[in-house]
C-alpha cells in the first residue's frame, strides 16, 4: 500500500523540526561553554550537552522514520523485479549471477 503524500510531508516536517531543535540545543551548549566556569555554570553546560545529545537522537529517529516508507517501497519494487527476471532467466544463469548479486537484465540487485 503506497504511503500518502500528506503522511510523507508530515514526516518531513517532523524531521525538519527535530533538526531545528537540535541546532538550538547545540547553540545553547556552545553559549554555555563560553561562560564563567563556576560549579553552577558547569552543571548548566553539562545539562545542555545532555539535551543536545537527546535532540540529536530525536533527529536520527525522525530521519529513520522519514526514510522508512521509501525504503519499503524500493525494497518491494526490487523484489518484484527479481521475481520477474527469475521467470525469464535460465536457472543455471541465475544461480551463477546470484553469487555476485547481479542480474544480466537488471544489473546490481540490492
């Protein structure tokens, strides 16, 4: 079942928002790295570093979520092409070409 464009748009917006949050967290951490180095300032700096790491993890999760629908579509399409090619290729040729993950008709298979 194809993914709706609206869903893909929302995933992309979520990813961009996560990146902006991460950028702001990096800037906050950077600003705190340049302040006085009292115990309280260092505590704030460490907290900002933790927030920056969490924001970075959120970006990675959003990135994966954004790419997942595309990967599923391409994977399904590749399997479809392989099944079609196996119908026209001689079994001996397919066995030989599977060893290097290529097909004489489709090229390199993922």
